[in-house]
């Protein structure tokens, strides 16, 4: 593809103060590695996500390259339980009902990718079922007008 695994680089103004250089490396030039555990706590994610949840009763996470919606959380749980699970595992953690399946795929080996080639993270199932452990920099995009 034109830019690593994707057709385009990450958006210039990612949400939550995510670093573009880190996002581009993780999203487009990587298949195995991740931002460091708890990176999301070093950004404005928790504060801004709480505000979005308070206003809309959900938080939508967009592809950092394309702006397509990839995850909508929480569904089937509270915002506090979504944050608690994410904190316990070190990365935002989503469940099957929170995945926008029109835009996300899981490939053999458990890697989660967007349909446009963005590396998102991995499916790490636990006793509750599938758990998608996702890099915040991969889902910090801003929505595009075509979504």
C-alpha cells in the first residue's frame, strides 16, 4: 500500500493528545507491537471520554487513518467497568458487541485490523469471551464527513 499497511498516514490532529509519530508507527508500520501499557492514562483520553460519555452515553473510537468508526463503548456494561477493564489490562479493551464489524477484522493469529489496513491491536480472549486489546493511538482519529 502507499503508506505501510494503509493507503494514507494518520490524521494530523488526533484526539486525546495522541502523538502522531507513535500513531503512524503503530498503525502503519507494525503488525506485532503496541504503545506501552497504560499509555492512554498519559493522554487526555479518560477526561475527554468521560465528557463524551456523559453527553452521548457512549464513546465512539475512529480509525486514526481514515476516520471510520471502529468501536462504540460501553455496550452491555457501564463506562466505569469499561475503564476498569482497560486499566487492568493496560490498553482500551473492547468486547464483541462494541466492535463496528463493518470496519474491523480479526486475522489468523488474533491481530485486529481495520478494513483499510490500520493495525489496531489483538484479540486476547478471557473467561468472558473475546477481548480486543487496542492501541489508543490506532483509534484516536476524528470522524470524517463520509462516515
